[in-house]
C-alpha cells in the first residue's frame, strides 16, 4: 500500500479556521462555535477565501520513513503565524497532535516553509479586535489540518 500524506492549504480563521476542505474540493466543515468571540460564518468564509488567494508556496509535509516503517498515522492541526507585511511564516506549532511527535515535527517543518503574498492577509487584530496578542497588529493566524495516512 502506498503511503500518502494528506493536508490542506491554509485554513485561516481566528479560533476555528477550517478552510482545507474547500481546497480539496470537498464541502467546507461548519464552524464550531465555542465562545462568543469567534468569527461569524460570513467572516469565516471571507477569511478562508483570502488565505487561499494569498498562498504562494505550500510544500507538502514529508511522510518520514521511520513513521511509515512503523505504520504511524494520525490527524492533527498546525497553527501558523504569518507576518502580514512579508508573507513569511514567523512561527508554526502543534495545535492538535497527530499522536506521533515524528509526524507533528514533519508537518511543522513543512508548514514553516509556507509563503503568502506580502500584504495579502489581514492581521488578526483587525479580524478580531477582542484579541490582545502582542503580534495582533502585524501577524495573521492560520490553522492547517494535516492527515498522515497509509
């Protein structure tokens, strides 16, 4: 059986950014509202569309040989912080683990290389003024689902 790494292009949302299905041609997943400070469905669609248009370089995560040999599989979410002015990823971290550090690391490494059109993303502070992160005026947040399957 061939090993396949499945992932989605940018899923820009504030707290629940899930745009990946639209990039795969599937129906977008509904937003899961858990707080009163989340984006409305209309805001979500606008932000998701912006991320798709802004993506310029999106290398796929490598499926590590050791992980394939051990039949490691799993789904997770990587949170990427993008500097809006440059379009470069400032930070990538695991928001939800795949269950295997080797797979998480492969995803973080790949998504750290992603590039977006400079100035094309909206800073998180504009989208969600209730956010008071130190980077809110300069950076955008993107959640990228990843699925390692054999």
